[in-house]
C-alpha cells in the first residue's frame, strides 16, 4: 500500500465512520490490515479500536489499541494518543492498574518525544487513576508539565504544587492552538 492509497483509505474510513456506516468502515479497515506497512496497520487498528470504543466494546478496543502500540515507533504523538486511548479504555473497564500503566507510558512518551505536544491529558488521566504518587511519578509529571508549558509557550513557569490549576492553564492554551 502506498502513502496515497493509505490517505484515500483513511479518508474513506473517516467518512464512513462519521456517517454511521460502521460495517463499511470496518471493511475498509480490514483491507488496510492486509498491507505490509506497519504504520498503516497501526493506524487502521487505532480506527478500529476507536469504533469499538464508540460502540461500547471496550475489550475489543483495548486489544486493537494494544496491537497498534506494538507496531508504532517509540516516542511519537500517535503512540502518545494511542496510549491515552488505552488508559481510558482500561479505566472504563475498571482496571485501574493497567490504566495507570498506560497513562504512565503516555507521560514517558511525551517526555521523550522529538515532536512537540502537550501532555496535560496524560497527567490528568494518570492522576485520576493514581492519586497517591511516588517521588519518581511526581518527577515525571513535573517534567511533562514543564515541557507542555514550553511547547504551548505559556509565560512564566507551571505551578508544580497545584497540578489541577496548571492543567487548567495548559487547557486554555491548547484551545488557542
């Protein structure tokens, strides 16, 4: 599958999904999964997982997101968003430990990424399932907050002692982007 074929398939998947034609969207996804390209397969699995999540099939969503992560490179934005999806799916499945692990992975991906993006969603998700933090986890959150602050070009420094307020500021700047 060429990049142009992937782009055409992706447009079709999104259009079918948006119009509620899930069966046809899933058929398009299955065609992409026949490809030899790991990146395209990962993205198709993410779409299938998202459709499953929308339909309330959380175990299926979790499986597809986990399969996608295995195909994705390290420390990319798409890996970060897939780890967020896994954290959310596990939380909805009431698996707080797995949810925390996936949100922690998203925090690490944000910390290590060469791409510039805010990690506020990962911080917020992690704190929702793991309110009691180790020193290492507090340090990781602080690094992600500082990085996010810089990425969004927020003046001054984040208040690491008031994470909820810091997230609120980051969200305000994210909406401006």
